[in-house]
């Protein structure tokens, strides 16, 4: 196990009645809140009215900045930074999914930056200060509700970059699984792919003697997969929604990666697809992860055979570990097909003419990934396998 430092201050408030407790968790000295949200789902579901009514009971002023789109844009982050500076906002409340939360984190970081907020994403240097943020989560997927990361798309340069800093971890995250009952099927299952991917980016490691986190990863993956099947049968199954919501938060809270080297090549390649084509994040992962697995599994067959046995219950003494590993990858692809999320670029209408551009962009520092270092040509080969 490797040495590590871990810090996660986010208070998790979970359950059917959790939104009603919102103001209990607001820091006491907050005077002016920026309410940040997306394209309107929270108005349709009544969540907006509930949140506004709760805030009205408190002695706080509320400014609103709606309009966050999936794969949130730099232009709105810049607008938010300007608004917060001009108005002296002291807390940001993000009500929505990963895109809203990431946009809120971008604003929170940008308010105290000497330079333009985009430079923070490009340079990736440690932040000195950020506005505190709180979250009411409406889609389990990214884990941004308690992660230290924000991912923003620059519309002008067609880059999608992340920024990680513990100052960006929310003060609290309100998790009511009932809020996820209104999600369209594709969002539910693309979110589930993202959750599984966050576990897999940590699970596929060459770090040895990490039995505890191996087991936590395997248990989380099994729980996500079995509850995904429950949701396929009945999207209104509260208990399955609850399991998925908690899994999403756990998967990217950092706990599952403690003491392990993490990979993240599939995410980096996926971000390049989104940067060019606007593809839903979880869908990029369901196209890239199986291709990445086929490309790298021979580097550590034991790990992939363990994945097959522990996550997909594949046990056959007549097979070699190599064969078991491949059966595990097929089982994973079978799961993705069962939940109707595309596993090939062609299924999503992604053209094949920008592989080199994507490969160059994500390997401009040499390579991506740790399990296997993936260079420019490797990225092209993985994209070829994903066709
Ligand atoms: O905008 P509204 O109208 O709210 O609609 C949203 C949006 O269209 C809708 N939605 C959300 N909750 C709903 C709902 N519709 C009905 N009922 C509800 N309860 O769902 C759509 C997608 O929302 P979005 O926030 O984009 O989804 P997600 O949570 O998957 O976030 C994706 C973004 O997060 C980044 C991704 O790259 C992507 O940009 N990630 C952030 C991470 C982090 N900060 O730690 C890690 C991840 O790996 C990921 O990169
Ligand atoms: Zn992700």
C-alpha cells in the first residue's frame, strides 16, 4: 500500500427528508448566496420552489445563476465569477448534477484568482482560497458532490480540463434518492457507467497489498451492477435508487483509491470525445473503457482475472487466467449493452477522422494513465478498437 494524505470534509445528508434540512447545514455567517442550477429540471420537479422557500426563511439574500448545460461551459463560469465579485457573494449553492456542481466549483475557485479562471485549469496549481459551496444533488453519476474535482469545457479552444483541489470539496451534499426518479433512462444509466468507471479507474492498479480497497471496489461494483438491473426492471424502485446514489458518492469520494496508484486514461480520452462532439460523459466511458481493457489487460492478467471472478462471478477451472480475463471484459460489455448505453463510437455517431487530434491533445504531456502508460499511438489504437 502506498502512503497517502486524505481529507474530505463534506457532510453527507441522505434520505427522503434530507432537502428539508438544507438550511441547518449552511454555514452560520452566510449572508449572500448564489443559487446555481441547470436548464430547468429543478423547476419542473418542484425542487426549485422547495429550496427557495427554505432559503426565504433564513436571513440570507439569494442571487440566481441558471443555465448550466451538460459539460459545463467556461463562459458561464466567468459570468459567475464576475457576479460573485460584484455582489459580494459568500456561498454558492449548486442544485443539480455534476455539471452544475462543477460550474459552481469553477466559480468558487475563480473568485479569488488573480488571473482568469481558465488559467487555473490549465496550470493546475494549488488554490489559496475558494468560496464555500453546498450541493443538492439530482443525478448520481460524477461524485462531484464530495470530490475535489471540477471539469469545465472551454468552448473557444475546444478543451475539456479538470482542476483538483481539496478546497473545492463541498461543505455539505444533500442526497435525496427520490429526486432521481425523474431522470430520463439514458441519464440514469450513463450516470451508472460513470460511477462504475470511477471505481475501475482506481481498481485497475499495479499497486500491491491493497486488499481492503480491492474489496471495497469489488463490493461497490457488484452493488452498482445489481441495482442497475433492478432499475431496468423498475425505474421507480426507491431502494435501488438509494443504493446507486450512495455508490456514486462513495465511488469518487477518494476512499476507494486510498493507498493505490490510480489510472484515469479512459477518462482523459473520454474528455477529448466530449470536447469535440459534446458527448455525454458516461457514454464516452462506455465506449472507451471496454476498448482500453482489451488493449491493456495482458499487462496484468491477474488483475483482470480477479475482476472477472469477483465482479462478474466467472469461475471456470477449465479456463486459463487469460481466458477468464477476456470473459470478464465481455461480461462488462454485456452489462453495458443490457443497460442500453452505446459501447461503440459508431453507435453514437462519432466520426473517425479526429483520432490523431484527440490523441495529441490528451498526451501532450507524454502519456495518460498509470496502469499502463498510454502514449499518442496507443490512444489511436484504443479509439480504433472502440469504432
Ligand atoms: O440542466 P437540467 O435541466 O437540470 O437537466 C439535467 C441535464 O440535462 C438533467 N437532470 C439532472 N437531474 C435531473 C435531470 N433531469 C431530470 N430529473 C433530474 N433529477 O440531466 C442532464 C445531465 O446533467 P449533468 O449534470 O450534466 O450530468 P452529470 O451529473 O453526469 O455531470 C456530467 C459532468 O460532470 C463531469 C463530466 O465530465 C461532465 O462534464 N465530471 C465531474 C467529475 C467531478 N467533478 O469530480 C468527475 C467525473 O468523472 C466527470 O468528469
Ligand atoms: Zn467520470
